[in-house]
């Protein structure tokens, strides 16, 4: 890998700047411990400064240990070491999030995390002051903007910074998804139902044949199960993490009425993570689920994964009228005929099939992808799943059997395109 262009500042405070850089990395979410500072100083001292690439690779070798941390490290490195006026770059990266809209493409998550971390690090005690830019400070009056909580509810999961994602997870932990019980055809003793002649006569025998009380039988009720099938491919990773936090909340909540919450993930293969969500600690639960699902952030095989679910798990978890939440963007390159067949089979086996698609957040979304066009006719409800507000709206979709979300509108677009 080619090292990014940078210039080492010649201010005689290289060691202090390296310590500041490590603190910023830790603020951005990278697992950099206190011992890494001494190791980094020793690595830089051993490699020397004869080549610019040596400095970059020396820090990268000792400060990161996983490939997914590399984008954040590279962006932080560019912002910190390349230009003394790096604060201007950071403010430019943070500008889309302050607008609060999604009409323009926001900064990449790694860039926003780096900018957030460096901005917050600048206010910590003991941190060297920022270089003077010689320009006047621009103050923004945000008194007329929406509340912070409301803005966070509407913010796209993919555009959240590290701090915003942490606050969003705390809000998700307070969400609920209540469900009404299913009225069955079986009858049990209860008031207000039909007259139970046999029970009435048995009671009369105890009183010498005189009917003192009429026994009645009413319809029995039972609680349905919730089945979450979540896409964890590369295009869905930011959304699937938040949805799995939501699934963990439902699995450990007793007041919503679900008899059982089952959770499955799929990318290139299907993985059952139900037992991991039973852990009370959400971080431990998702860490165990991530270790179980080896295809995280990989490819997508929706049709094959749903076929495996229908074959191996459908009869076990869908009996009794379970509600199914299918979370995927529908971008599948496999056979659309197989995909349509498996989604239709899943629909027949469940009480209600709700498809949550983060792509629906775009106003101009249309079912042009063949995977989406194959799945759409076979679901009961089609909704977005890109923010906390979209997860809150699920309660209405579960409670109202007539709720179709955006399915009717998109089906009309699909039929027009096929003409």
C-alpha cells in the first residue's frame, strides 16, 4: 500500500504530537491502549525519518491490528500530519451532518469519525493548542434548529459519528414493539363466551341436578413469535448492526408480548444467532454473534440463504403464526426466480412478512433491481429501516394487518415498467 502524502511538522514536538495522535485514534473508536504510545515512539525512533513512508508504516504497524481499522487510521493520519490547518478540513467533513439532510452525499464514515475525534480532542486538557490560522472564527447560531434528540431520530445510521451511534444505541434500547395476541379456534373456560353444556351439567350434578351457574367457553389466545432475518453483507453492515441492537432489545424485553424472538443473519450463508441474543449484555451478545457469523461484510446470496432457512428452520420457528422481519437491500445477483420462490414460501409459512429496506430512504427509489422486483410482490409490508424513527414506525406495521407501507406505490411503478 502506498503511504499517503504528508509532511512531518518541524516544530521539535514530534513525541508530544504522536501522543496526541494516539489519543485521537482512541477517540475515533480504535482499540489503542496506553502501552501503544511507548511502542509507537520506539518504532519511530528505530525506523528514523529518512523516508516519509517509514514514518507512516511504523505508526500503522504498531497502532492497528485489524483491516477494518485501516480507513479510520489513514483518514486520521492525513488530517493530522499533512496540513497544520487541518481544522478547516475537519469542519468541511462535518458540514453535511450539521445540515441535517440527506439530499447530498455525506462524508465517508471513516472521515467523519476522524474529524469528530480530532475536533473533540482539541478541547481536552493538556492537549497542545491548535495552530493559529490567522482567520476570524465563524460562529453559528443554532438556537432555531430542531432538538438534538429529534435530529438523531431522523439521522441515517450510515451517516452517524461514533458518538451519535452510541447515543442511538441507547435510544434503541428503550424502543418497544408490542404485539396483540392471536385468537385461536380452540376454546377454554372463560366468561362471555358460548355456553358449555357439558361443564354446566357436571356442575348441576354436584347440586342435585339444579343448574346454579352456566359454564361458558371463550376463544383461547396465544402470543406469536418474532423472527428477524438480517442481511450482514458489506452494503448492509452499518444498518444491520443497529437492527441487531433492536433485536437484542426485543429478545430481552418481557412486556411486548412476543413468545420468542429468533434471529438469523446471512451474507453468503445463514447463521442462527438466537442463543447469543439471550445474553443480557448487548456488547457481549453482538460480539458473540459476530464471531458466529463468519460472513460479516461479505457478499450476498439472498435466495440461497432464504432457501436454507425455509428448509432447515421454517417449521421450527414459524409454526404458530410468527411475524417475520426481513432486513435486506434486495441487491442479489443470484437467480431471481429462486429468490421469488423462496420469499413466497416464507410468506406462506408466516403470519406476516415485513420487509425492511434501507434503500427506501431515498425519495426517488424505484424497484429497478431484479432482486427487489422479484421479492416485492410476495411481502405483506415494505418499509424503510435506516433510522430510529423508521424502527419506531414498525409498531404500527405490526399492529395493523392492513398496513403495506410503500408496497402499493412501488407495485404500481413496477407494473408500469413491465408494460
